[in-house]
């Protein structure tokens, strides 16, 4: 019971923080729908690239948060502080490289995506502004994940609340030209995103120094320990590869959809904007569970970690089913919030029905994959993901869309098949307890010497 209460205290602020983060995307979609459906489609395409880039940058953040959690569990807080500083420095360097690539090569990439007319124009505008400053999000992810790992999930949520309010206010002013600002449309949404991220980053930096047991000394940022980097990348690289593989597959599915027309593109974006709130609960439970599991593994309490994950999985699936049924029941008025186009409303509402199959499978993955990573068993998720996503889901999607002419619902069914296959594989992996041999630190291990 005590473990469940601790998980709840960690999870509900994570849920609200993720909810607010998703609200930023929904605000963009909702306000840009007042400009045009082409504007919504353009931002949706660009955001697929942004997601992939953010996941690449999270190689370090994800790995560091797991390593830090295990070191905290082992009561080695000075080393946890050094690892946190190292992850921030590495995130900054990687973020600057990726932002530069998006700014200079983004238009070339978008030109190969079968986009035309105003959709292409809007996409290039959004890519150059948001992509050029994407390193801000890399740093935000680093700071917020470290703060959450220390158990201060509520404080991280408050920052996200402020960022969300600022973003919506700036959207209103810059997209439509209120309060004396020019009417900037898609460019306004992009500028709003960058400014709100910049302000949030400043607050996160201040907050980190208030929550750590051992504050980061300046020289920690410049100390590149091979031992710590090895542990970070041992978890972070496989985690990122699995996520990048997933979103690359989503890019292929998006490419399939471009052949179905602009209505299908817009329908996909609206359906995803609604469906993300269904799996939000599973994401929060998965992240909260990973923090608890990481600390338990670091403290050598593996049996407790095993039971904790199985209990979290029950809650995740149950809540997902209940929320998804409610969304399906009100799917038509929900889509109608975004657009009045009857064809788009009908198509988006149709695919949302299939989410009952997709989201239940996804709830398995979000809890089990996060837990396996927290235990240090990240490589297995990459192998299983490649088998399911690339070797099964993509060919199945092609068959359903182009050979069986199922259109957008065919994409949803292909993704659902992947989620269920991976979920079943991860279930058997956790039950096998092979992850118990993958711990990154032992409670009695001597502190690793810093190496240049």
C-alpha cells in the first residue's frame, strides 16, 4: 500500500504535466484550424520530424534519468549530481547540432515529403523557426527529467502549467494579430512555441538547484567521465533507437497517408490530437513506475520492483479502457471542435473507434518498456521493437492501405497490431525476470573514479 501511495504521489503531477504539454499541441492545432486545414496538416508533418529529433536528443536525458535514479536508490548522491551535470552538457551539445541541421536542411527534407502548395509553404516556415531553436526543448527535457527523478514531479508540473498558459496567450496574440501584434499565422505559432520554451527553461534551471541533495558544482558540467557516459549510453542509446524506430515508422505511415489526400492528412492530425489524451494515463503511470523501479533496483529491492510493475500494469490497462470508451462515445463532437468539414469529421471519427484496439496494446508497452529500461534492460526493447514495427507493422500497413483499400483505418489497425505484439513480448520478458541481471549500480559498489 505504501508503494502504491508513493507511486500515486509521483504519477499525478506527471499526468498533469504531460496533459499540459499535450494541451500546447492541441492549442496549436485548434488555433491553426482557424487559419486553415492546410496549416494544421503542415504543422502535423513538421512535428513528426520534431518528435524524431527530440527522441534523438533524449538519448542522454533518458539514460541519465535512469542512472541517476539507481544511484539515488544506492544513496550515492554526489555521483548522481555529477551524472546530472554531464547529461545537461551533452544535451546542449547534441541539441545545437540538431537545431542547426533542421534550420539549414529542413526545406530540403520537406521537399521530399510529397507536400504541395500552401501545406509546403507553411511547413517550411514552421520548420525553420521551431527547428532552429529545438535545442531549448533538449535542455527542458534534461532538466525536467532530472527534477522528476529526484521525486519533485509536482514542481515540474507547475512549470509546465506556466509554459502552457504563456504559449496559449502568445498563440492568440501572434497567430491572429491581437494586442497590437501582426497577424502571423503559422509563423506566430512557431514564435510562440520558442518563446514559451525559453521562459520555461530559465525556470527549470533555477528549480534544479533548489531540489538536489548535492548541488551541481560548475566544474561538474565540464567533467566528462567515461564511466558515467558509458552507463548513460548503455540505457539511453537503445531507448532512443527504439523510439526513433517507432517514429520513423510513423513517418512512413504518414507518407502512405499523403497519397490518400489532404482530408486524410487533416483527419489523422485531429484524431491523434484527441487520442493522445487516451494514452496519457499510461504514459504517466509508466514514467512514475520507472522512477520507483529505478530506485528499487539501485537499492537491491528487485522483488518489490517486480510486483510494482505488475500492479501498475493493471491500473494502466483499466484506466485506458475507461477513458477510451468515453472518447469513442463523444468522438463526433470532439472532432467537431477542430473543424466543420464533414468529410474530415466522418473520417477522423471512424479511426477513433479503432483506438480501443490500439490504445489497450499501447498501455502494455508504455508501462513495461519504461520498467525494463529503468531496470537497465534496454537493449531487448530495441530488438523486439524492430521485429514488430519494421518487419511486421510497415508491410501490414502497406497491405491494408494500398492492396485492401482500407485507407486511414488500415493505418490504425497496423499500428494496433504492432502495439499488441510488442506488449505481449514485453510481458513475457518482465515475467522471465531476465532484467534482474542488468542493474547499472549496486548499493555497495565503490564510487567510480572520474576519467577524462
